[in-house]
C-alpha cells in the first residue's frame, strides 16, 4: 500500500542530491510531486518519476523570485488539487574567508538559504491551511551549530534557518501544520563542488534522508520531532 496517496508535495532544490531523493521517495509512496529547481535538470527527474508510475511535474523556480513561487504553488493546486507537504531543500554554499567574500556572495547565500525558505513558507501557508493542515520540512545542516573556517555565510544561513523554523513551528502548530528541521552531517552529494562518490561508504546516503521524511509523514499526528540531527554512524577516525 502506498501510504501517501492523495497527498501533494512541493520540493525545492529537487533536481539532484537530497531534494531528488526526497521527491522520488514521496512519489513512490503515492504523493503527487511538484519539483522545483533552477535550470532544466529537474525535468528529467520528473520524467523518470512518471516512467516509474508516479505523478510529478517540474516547474523551473528561483526561490528568491515571487513570480516563480506563485507559478510553482499554482501548479500544485491547479494540477493536483491542493498542497499538503513542503520540502525546503534549495540551498547554495559559497565558501571563502569572510575577508575575501564579497557582499554579493554573502547576500546570495542568505537570500537563497534563509529568505528563500521564508518566501516559500509565506506563499505556501494559505494552501496548507486550506487543506486543514500539512507538513513543512526545512533542510538545514550541522553547520548551523558547528561553525568552521571559510563557511561564514553558509553557517550563518543555517543557524538562522534553525531559528526561523522553530518560530514558524510555534506559530502554526495549532493549524495542524507540522514543521521539522532536518540537519544532516556529511552527505554523499556533489554539493559545493564535492564528489558524490568520494567517501560514499561512510557518508549519509541521500536515500536515507528521503526515508526519514516518509517516516515523519506517517508518524502519529500527536508527536512532532521538530529538530533532527542526522549524522554518519561511523565517520573516519581522527
């Protein structure tokens, strides 16, 4: 039995990595999925979901542009009938010492990783409330609590996202809308120019995060894991 039949989900940053894994897992469980990402790579992911028997559509989306968000959410409502799940996964990382980072680079990280999540949540809340409730997942990082050299903008953005998520949770919990922040450690992706295969034997698999989202969606409504840190179980010894 597919446990999410009748659900409609929006996933940002869905063309690759964590977002793709979540989108594919949602579709496997029967949810209709709107995949949102910059560029055209997400179209191939949506086509693959359709070929596997799922329901998905790709909408090119920049989370910093209001018109893109309006189109993305209208697609969920008009094509699939509503909105139940929002996954905020779109994010970027520009890594440089603070003295070497330009104001434009700083702004781009904050605008995407923090303001972009606000934009999506702010635009999606009316549709979630119209359905009588829903679930918002914000994909953060352990960098939000564990700063490191060369990641000033990225660490600041994820720390801000953590606080934003907790405030949002407190504000909308009585609307039957859950908010969970997922903060992974090292994940086997190509994020920030990394090698997806390098270290994949010990890093978190993107499929693990997709499975976690499903587990949370089917958890009894009386319980809410509001913040989850997901770490590699056996990282290399130092």
